[in-house]
């Protein structure tokens, strides 16, 4: 009897266990339905929160602008658009707030302007180009707004700087305007200085990964390579005077004619003082030369027979003269008078390469012809370096 009772109890437990298993399955299903409802409610609640933020951002933005805090006001208005962008299904109220914010941003854009630093303006207040080789002018802008009573500077506004043509290294990609509304960036170098490079400055705001760009508030900075024009400025001289027909010019021109430049000749026979000043990089003297437009470089060549001495034997002077000379070639940049290349060849008695002749004139011509030959040989070796400099790759010290 006892065994029968135990068997009955075990049977009931098994049945009960099966019932519990069936009920648990139904509970899990109910739980999933409840969670789905909670997620839906959560999304809706988030949109409600975002809608409330949008209203706050819009109100704050308009207040900031009314009080003259333009950069912060624009940021708040962009946040309105950013919050709407995060909504999966923006309600009509969100769209209305976004439209109002964007309309105000468009209204501001029409009054905003990026002005260039005065160093980029010529005497007629037109913007000029910079040099891709000699990077003197650096991109610099002033952000202003027309308030109706004049233009005001805007501080703490983000300005993006980027290459839209060419490439190189900039000190920063985004710079906030300072208290004077100015934003600057430094160009360290251009990857290709022999082609045109253009850097764009533009007002923009990025909030919550939402980018709003003021398409009309831009300024381009154009950097152009040197013009393909150069002058060969030659002086050939001795104690007897300056040559009207310097032979060294032909050698220099012949060696440089294959470089992609247009060369013209300036003979210094009637302008010794000017030549000396140009030869030493005097920018004012370069300006006085009256060079053609777009001449980038001066190739200054000085072939100088600096010593002629009559030979003596046992105290008697002979009809024999020795002469010494040196020839120097310099590449001078017209824009600033900087010497980019400087090489000299010599023919001297000390190394037994001097000139000689039966008269002073013949001795001088011999020495000058020797340095001319030496210059030709040197240029044959140096032509690649010279070509590189004329094409914009300044020789590093």
C-alpha cells in the first residue's frame, strides 16, 4: 500500500512538471511583446526629448544672435538641424522648427563675409595671387557680418582650410576666429610648387556628426608657380674696360636654352653700377631694370679679369703679360632679390691656369676665354641643379 502511494505521488509530480514547462513558454512570449512595446515607447520618448531640445536650441540661438553672439547663435541653430537629423521619423513640429532655423541661417549667410588679410590686396584693393615657390603670403581671413549699421567682426567661429587644387601641408584644418574675427593657417610646403595650388577657407559647423556649410561664406587663396621667363644679365670686364660683346653670354645661353624658360639678354656694358647692385641682390636696383612682365629670375654672370701684369726679366719689362680671371654665375629671384645659386670658376697664376699675351688686351682676352671655357664645363655638370632651381626647387643650405 505504501508503494502504491509513492507511485501516485511521483506521477503527480511529473504531470505538474509538464504543466509548468508549458506555462513558461507562454510567459517568454508575453515578455518579448512587452519589450517590443517598451522599445517603441523609448524611441518615441527620445523624439519627444529631441523636439524639446530643438525648441530650446532655436530660442537660445535667436537670443544669442539678437545680443550679438553670432558664432554661438549659429551653433545653436545648427544643433536644431542636427537633432532633427537624428530622428528616424521627424514629426511635423520638428520639421517646422528645422525650417525656421535654416531660414535664419540663410538670412545670416547673406550678411556674412570672409575678407582677406590686407597683405593679399593690391593698391586697387583687388586680391592678388601668392607664389607657390616663395610662400610669403599665408592664408588669412576676417569673418564679418553686415548688421545694417556697418560690418562687425565675429569671434570664435570655425573656419575650415583645405586644398581644392593641388596638395601640401597646412598647420591646421580648422581654426576658430580670434577676438578680432581673424583666422590664419600656415602653409609649410606645396607637394608640387610648379603647378597652381588653391586653398579654400570656409565657414562651417559640425554638431553631432551633422555638417552645415555656409556655401557662400568662402575665400580662395591662389598660389601660382613662377612665370617661365628669365633674364641673363652679363658683364665681362678687365682693367681695359667693359666688353660690348661678352663671349661668355653665348656659352651660358647655349647651356640654359634647353630649360623650359624664355631667356632674354641684358648687357651691362652701359650700366656697370646697376649690374653690381643687381648682382648683390638689391631689390630696388632690380626694379630699376625695367624687366618684362612675369620675369621670375635673373641669371647674373660676371666674367672678371681682375689682374693683368707685365712680365720682367733682369729688371727689363717684356712684351709679355700674365692675366687672372674669375667667372661667377648667380641665380637671383626677382621677387625678393635672394640668391638661390652661386658658383665661381677661376683661372689663376697660383695653379698655373692663368692667361697670357703679348699685350694687355690679348692677355685679358685670353684669361676671359679661359674662364668662359671653365664656365661651360661647370654648367655641363651643374645644369640639372640649375634647372631644378629655375623650376622652383630652391637649393637647401
